[in-house]
C-alpha cells in the first residue's frame, strides 16, 4: 500500500509539502515506556506522462529514498505551534519559550517529552494529519493566516483534541475564528504585573500558590468572558479558563508564561523523568493543577466502529417478495384452474383438464421462480452508515462511519474525495497488487489500482466538510414540555429523534418542517429509545446502535449538555463511490440542543433536565454516598440511610416560581420504610411515607412553603430509607446472605411560573 501526492512544480523551483500516511496496524501496539519504536519507510518519485509513471533517480542514481520514523513513547503526544526558536538573550533574565514552557509542565508530571514543534511550514492543512496528537498548544498565529489551518484545528478540537491557546502570545481574533458564534469574550486591556496572586476559581481545587513579586513585569490580559469554566483568577479577572468544544476541550491562559513558572535552583529536585529532559524552570502549583486536566489522552470514539460496520452490512441483502405478490400469483393460478375446469365441463371435454392443469401449474411455477430470481439478483451497491456531528456556531460538519461495498462482478473500485477525509477499505493487500492513495490537492484524493472480486467488503470512512448553512436545534420549556425547531441543510429530514441529557432521555415528535415537541409523558426509562411499543426492523437496528453508544458496559457515553439525536439519509460530505453502484444508507446525527427562555408564563420542566446530586442535609450532616452522581447510580444498602438531593433548574429558564413538584421513585428490595420530605427554613417537613414500598411509586405536592428555590435556582428534597424498627428485613438468614435494597430510578418533574419581569 502506498500513499502519494501529485504535484506540479515549475522548473528550478522548490516545494515543501506534507503527506498523510496510515501506519500499519501491527506497528500500533502499546510501546514500551523505556523504548522507542521505529519503522522503516521508503519514498519514490515518479514523473507522470501520457505513457505512464516513470521513476526518477536522485543525484546519486538512487531510485528510492529510505528512512526511519519513530513512534511516540507511551503517553499523550503534544504539538506546539510556535515561531522558529529565538536566540536567548545574554541577560540574566529571558522569557521562557513556549516549547520550554510546555516541556516544563510535562516532565514535572512524569510524562515523556513526546513534543513536536510545529512551525509555520510544518503545520498541515488537513485535520487528517493532526489525528495523532492528543494536545496542541498555540503560541503563534501566523500559521493561521490560511483559513484551511483554522478549519483543520477546529475540526480536530471538536473531534476530541485538547487545545491550549496562550492568549499573551496571540490575538483574540484567533479564538473568534476557531469558535465562531461560540466565542463570547472581549478584551478589556493589557497590563504588566510585578505583584499578583493566582487564586483558584469556583470549581478548582484549593492551591498553595503564594502571592508573587517579580522584578520583570509579566503580561496579563484582562478580558470578559461568558459560558466558560474559570479555573484561576487574578484580582477577579480570569487568568485561565476552559470550555467544552464538542468532544474536545479548549484551555486558554491570559497570564504571561513567566507568571506560571520560576527559575530552577540547585535546591530543586529533578523531575520524575530525570535530569535528561528537565528545563531551567519549575512550574507553580496552579500550573501543575491546570495542566493535569490538559495533558490527557484523547477519548476513545463515542461509537464503536464495529457497530457502524454491522449496520452497513445489514443494509445489503436479498429482498423478500411481498406477501401480496405471492398470494396474487397463487390466487391467479387457482382462479384459472376453476375457470378452465368449468369451461371444459360445459363443452364436454373434462378429460382435457389433465393437460391444462399441469400447464397452468408450470406457468405459476415459472412466475414464482422469476420473481424469486429477480429479488435474489443484486446490482452493485454501497451502503453507508454515518455518525454526523455538526460543529456549533459554524457550518462545519464532522462524520465518521462505515461503508459496505458490494460488487456483483469483479472490477476496480472507484473511491475518491473532493473535500478531504478518507475511505479506507479493510483489505488492501489481498492479491499483492500495489494500491495507492493519491492526493492531488489539499482536499482532493483518489484510490488507484483498487480492485475487488465479486462480493462485499467494508471500509471505514471519515469526512469533514463545510455546509452552505449551519445546523442547529433550539428549544424552550412551555406548558406541555419541550417545544423547539430543527434546522438542517436542504434535502435532509429527521426521523426517530430523541433528546439525551446527562440525567435521562425523552422521545420526540417531529414534523416535516422541523418543528418538534416532547412532553413530560415522553420521558424514557430503562434502555428504551422510542416511545412506540411496536418497532420496525429499521428502528430495532437503530436502537441497537444507540444502545451501544449510551448503554455500553465498557465505555458508556454521557453527553455533558442536552443533545438531540436523530436519523437522516446519508450526508453529502465529499466522499465519492463507484458511479455504477447504488448508494443507500443512513446517518445518526448528534446536535447540541440550545435552550431559549420560555415564551409562556407557565411551564413544565421534565425530569431529564433536572440533574441532581447529594448535598449536606439541613442539619449539616455530610452526604452518605448512597447516590453516585458521576455514574448516575444508587448504591445498595442493608440498613437505614438518608440522602438530601439538590436538583438544578436550567439557568436558561431564568427566574421562576415553583407551583408543583412530582417525584417518581422505583424501589428494589426490602426497604421497609421510605419517606420523602420537603425543606422549609432549614427544617425537614414530611410529604409522604410508604411502608414496604415496591415497584414504582410517586408523590406530588403544591405547598408553596416546600417549593422554595435557593439563590442558584436549586431545589432540595430529603429522602429517608430503611426501617430501623424492623432490622430483620435485611439481616442474613440461615444459609443465605444479607438482603439489600436500593432505589433503581428517581425522577423529579417541576411545574413553574415565570416571574412577571420576564413576560413581555
């Protein structure tokens, strides 16, 4: 298998380019931490002409150039986008370079250097060549004068990468170009600090960082920013913040590099990696904490590629003749026999029925055989299953997937792309023929010498393209539940939609114009994804795909924000298949759901939009751990236990006044006693109790004294589980073990009224 790039170069010219290469899978085993893996490669240069390709010799007469490449050591791989290294000043003080800054952070954590300096000429123009990086650090904006570089970084980021922008080194315009409408920041001014104190943000752990006094001023950009997590501050201004970007995460620092580190002294111990890779600097405590969240390997794919491959293969198969067609042929045969028999009796030639009968039987049999042959014969076909994720605030779309390629007769496969991406057949070395993937431009490529015998094979695919219009899903809370609109590129329509949140999921009803609704009765339980009781074969297959995404025992995925999932026909993203092959398939689309303020005075907040976690009880008792909010699981108990739960109202709703609360609980095991209490002025007020609860139970209340929200729009409920007066319910019995009880599921639904100032 070869990877090539076709170029046109004028005489006496020089060109620097890049080439995506697929490393053979047998070289991608986990490398030994103390050894560097290497593999050999060879490069050939051809001159193309009408008569074919001819090898070109170099100055020494060699027809090929051989080299060795190294695979990174174990651990995440980082790239630093920076200008060429500058000569260090001869003065005592000199600013730390971005490369040394990143290395200082990595080696202090015991990570191998695994650092690639990416200068302007080295930065590839396609996101395919960034796939091997776990993190990127941007300290120079000049390479991004080319819009394709911005696009590549954006797609890589939203595909699971971690990006660190050193805002003291680049312009905030870079963030605007990367994030589009998702950038909600504004630069106030730029200061030079000699005295400062880096303090943790609201969601960061405590730090031992002490106030700093520097002889040389440190740059600090003061900015206003919304919709992010502020990790560290200086005088209340963000010094470092981060935000989710699709599957990846963006990290931004506004304090100059020298403000996060100090010069290394003889009293400092060597880093865990030893003196070989240590730098002249030591990171501060806050930088250590900040980079702990940054230097992480890219997450695995949300959806197992094998699931998409199986879905594609199932779309290619023999069609079964309809029941009506078969019944029609047999009914016609029976009617013809009756008519022939009556006619022959009337003319006194009943003996001829012995001849007419077999003839009619033969005609019916031939008809059935013809129908069967027609349905068994299959033309060449390509079935595609895509997992599509539009990038918020832009017109960019990313997709991974699988294609099942079926050819009725052996021949060459025509696979190409005109907007980047790739199609990688699973078997490319079956007959010893050299297959070649040739790039002719930054986003144009095609396979050459790719033949396939009659039959089917699979191919993995990746695509990223810019659509003419952005895709978005917007919704608000109304009287009946969720009401919203879905906007997609022309020619696409959604089916089988479902809303998935960190706390649950809801079935959705959508019309052809993209208007959708989801009522409180559409909340789904267990492993269901559709509200309909009877599913079609297609819906059953789709449910299996969604189950592998959200219910996987190895790597279940939980979105960090409300997301609308739905199915469409395949998206045209610039991947081209054989022209004589029929194209079919489907696409699972994941689109974040933007929540707008309600337009009605009364509204319902369904349970999936009310995430909850254990908090200290009104009397100060710490959480018992009976509910694990990270895994969204209730723990088993064999004795009395309590839990105070805090439900968070979506901030997009704005100020509201609660009218009614309804809580639904499903209990498993001999709990004995369950009590739900509201909280009034720090005191527990029982709402309802159950003796020997079993199955699904619920309670609702409208007492305004028990429906108060805290300052952050949180609503608290207290649960008391277990019967201390009947310990025998869970005690071990002779020959048996302990009996346990637990809550299998708990959901809260709120009805509320918006405050008067929100009503226009």
